């Protein structure tokens, strides 16, 4: 491993060039003629919908026709009356002053001669927990080889869009509700005007331009709902339109209204998910037949359409849009409750990745780093490399928003939040070994290292060798009670130190200072906090807190002779939220206690597993008043079981960066049948095994060119390899090593020869 790091450190010399490829502005990609356009009267008021139109004349159709486009905040692009981009543009804020831009190839959508261009822009004009408002509605439309000036365009406010009645979305969301008035008088007088040139790319208030790091949303098109339920009242026809899962949608209807000027209300069952009002829609009818799709996305398990009484419904449909990840991972076993839990974890992940890695898709849509750390690892087990750009964007957002004093904070990007949560920031620093293990992305480590070093320098070491508990803006440690703050701060701090140590090794730096710091802190931690009953801070009153026991294991703080103490604490009582629970369950697997891990997993997640209506996992162990922080029922950090079942029960993990080598070490934990697919940068691993009494039948397929080892559970001896008798070494009867030339498909049979006991 040392040799590997010495070799890979040479890559650091290429860092600045690599950084330019992955991170940073690319304003120079725009042509010299490109210019920002604004309406003649600058639009700064919130919730403005603008129509931009031009005509593109082509003497021939090229093979490629690149278009670079940027707005604040979202856009829908039509060419020759065909929709080619549905909700383009990322929420603003690669840095506090910069904007993202999209790059498209529009050659497939144009023809020789005149081509009509129509762009609908939604300018939010508000700050949010996930968006930094520029303060001005603008459009940058740079078509390569075909410069367009302000005189070529017209712009007008779309007259049908307006403001809904109260309540409006909660303060965390920059989006407004959508109000659309379809009556004829709102569509006649649009009063288009010539826009004004506001300056070249890089001009304030939009700032430097960063390329969108991943493709446009995966668009499922308009499809019918699973089923419809109708209810009539004295004044309304209410239709509940059920979705297959909790997903992000835009709703559509085709109706004949009984009269002009009547209200249609559009919302999901999750409109008050997390306790606060989220996004909804209002539509004002015209007379006769009409169709409409609300363009602001929502999420939930069913759509609620409230039509005026007497409405004739011809069609109801929805469009799912989502981050363009390929979900190639899978897990099933003979325990249906664990299968449900893995699937609900995936559904939760899916609704929480979009412009950013989110905590929830409803109340906040915010990139809290406590959630990012957990969702990041889930993505490595659920999706192929299509997920990597979203993870890199999250990492970049974090460090580019670092404060001048060195403090990191989240969620970012954000316009109305700037508070540091110290232990979540330590968690973000500590996540780099995980990121590196699955990607082998040295350039990103080089990019973040100076930022993380500045941040850790803010932490002071006390005379007793423990870290001082940094207050930050919000000293949030976890939801719930019985939190041992000293222990929690110190385990996260140590985990961050270990991350810095790895980064310094990879980047070829002198690690002697960080090595000494880690040894001193580990010794102080175990001397001062290790008790016969578990880790306990000196000021902690009441029961032992289970949280730091699990995180200490992840941080490498727990000596083997203390495993039994930690294992005992983790049998209860339970205090952790789903956020900390992931690390507790992982600690049990790391201590080779899969039966205990799966038992606790089932107990802790039982309500979520058994809930008949919710297909996503919750912020806390209950909903609403029984939950935490408002109690959303689709929360990113709760999906840790997806990672744990694939990584430990199926057993697949890298042992050198980017699966340069691997280990497949299944921990059945009492299960008798397991099947899994684990994606990797090298290709997929497939695992299946069956336990029958003292026999284990094991199948494995590994990617070409990889090498690693298979480690069957302790106490088993491998008897057959690919149907041939096998005689393993006496010292390692349950292991077999594969080099790059070994067969890619393995079939092992093993017999249990003894009972394994925890040391």
C-alpha cells in the first residue's frame, strides 16, 4: 500500500490541470459574442415567468450544434414547438457568486431554414436552503457559430402565471407555488419587447459560469397513474391519483370545465411533509375542454386533484423526472422484511438526489452534509458511475462555500442559511476515505485537502488531549435524547483526523504530524472515556449513549479487547436517530456480529418496514409528533441499511482505491439465501449464496482484470472450487485469493467445521 501511495502521489503534480477538468468555472467556453440579456425593466420580484422567443435561420444542418445556456432559476426549451429540455438549469450557487450553465447539442432538433425558439424561464427571485438568488432574471444563450444579439429576441412576462392564495411554501424553499390562469384574457396581450444586453459571461450579478456536471433529468414522459379514487362533495370533485412509489412528478390533466374562472387545486399527499407547507398549484379554468401540466415538481405517493363540481375528466397523467442515475445495484434475501428495507432505502435515495444530494425532497431540498455522507455510500452500492458527478458536485459545493475564517457549513448552496454544524462538518471531512475507496479520484482529494486542513485547524486540543467542543452556529449532534456531547465530538474529530491522514498519504505529504496527532488523541480518548460499561464523557449523566460507541468503531478508536463492551452497549437501550444508527449497525458488522446487527436493524426499522402506505424511510423513528425536526417521511440519512446489506451481508467492498483489489466476505447473520449485484468502477459484482445446515453454496462473478479475496464466514472450510475438490491452506480454510488471471465466475462449496466466537 505504501508503494501505491508513493506512485499515486506523482499525480498531485498534475493537480491544477485536473482541477480545471472537474471543478471550477468555464466562462471561457462562451463565444466572444455571447451576452446576458434581461427584460427592458429589470425583473427582481419573486416568482416571475418570462417568455423568450427568437428565430434561428440555418443554411444547412450541421452534425453538431452546441448551445451553452444559463438562467436564474429554471427554464423549459422548445425548438420548432417541440420540448427538448424539461426543467433545465441547476439551482444557483457553485460558489456564493457564481451560476451553473447547461451545454446541449441541438442539431437533432433543427431543420434547414427558419427554426422557432421558445424558452420559458421561471425566475424564483428568493433565497433558499438550496439556492442563492442572483437578484435579476437573465438569459445567456450562446449558440456556437450563430451569434444572436438582443435585437434578435423578444421577451415578455407570461400573463397567465401569478401568485396563489396563502399558504405559500415555507421559507426554506426558493420556489413559489404555481398559479396559472387559463382564461382567454390572460393569453391575448403578451406585449413582447426587445431585451437589453447586460454584459458578457462573467458579468455580475450572475458571476462566473460553472458547467453543469451531469446530464439533464431522466424524463419518463406523461404516463397514467396506477389507480384513481374519486370523491364528490357539495362543491368539488376530488380525485386521488396513486403513484407506483414516492417519486418526483409534475401533474397533468385534460378536462372539460363546467364554467370559466373556477379553481383547480393541485397538491400531493406530501404537501405538508415535514410539517411545513411545500409546493402546490392553482389553475383557473377557461370554458370548455383544456389540458395543463404544472411545471413545478412535487413528490408523494398520490396526487390530489380538486376540481370544481361538474368537471368532466378525460385524462390524468404524471411525468416523473429524476437525476439520471442507472440503478444497477440490487439485494434480495430470504427475509422479506430486509428486502423491503433495501427497496425503501433505494426509493428514499431516488427522491433525494436531483440538483443536489438532499435531506428531503419536500420541506427543504437541502444539501445537509450529515445526509450527504450516508447517501454517498448508498450511491456506490445502488448506482453505477452515473452517480459520481453528483457526489463530486456536493463535495465542490462544500469547499467552495467555505467561510473566510475557515469554517465549513451546510446546507450549501444557500442564500438564507450560514450556520456551521460542527459534527456534521467533521463527518464531511471524514467521508473522503469512503469516496476515494470507491472512485480512486486523487484529483478530488487534492482539491479538498487545503480546505479541510484549514477547517480542522479551527479545533483546539485541551490539556487532557481531547478536542474542545466547537460551538459553531448550531451544536447539533443528533436528534433524540441522552446525547454524550464530549464522546460524540471526539469520535467525529478522530474520524476526520484519519481522513486527513489518508489524504496526506495519497498526496505524498509528510504524515508524521498527523500520525502523532492521531496516536495522542486515540490514547487520550481511551484513557479518559473507556469505562467497563462503555465509552462515556466525563460530564455525561444517565445511561451510556449508544451513538459514540458505533462512531468510535468507524473512527478506528476501539481496541479489539473492548469489542465485547461496545457490543453489550449496543444491545440497548436505544437512543440514536436513524442518522447515527447507520454507524452503530456498521460497528456490529465490523465486529463480526451480523446476527446482532440484523436483529437491531429489524427492531429499529420495524415501523418503517411494515408501514403499508409509505415507500420511503423517515427522518425519525415515527411520523410527525413521533419523529424529529418536523418528521419528514422521506429522509436521505435513513437509508444506511442499503449500504450495510450490500457491503456486509452480501460482503462486497474495495480493499484498494477504485476496486483495484476487493474482498467479498459475506456475513449471513442467520439468513439462508442472499443474492446481490454491486456496481463498481470496474464493472458489476454478483453474489449469491445459500446456507443449508452446515453447508454453504456460494456463487460469485467479478469484473475482468480485478483481483482480491473471498472470505467465507469464520468456521467454514472451502471443499469445492468450480466443481473440483479443493484443499485450502490449514491456516486459512475459509479464504481463496483471486489474481487478475483467475476465473471470473466462481462456485464454492464450504462446510462449517467449528463455531466462531467473538474475541
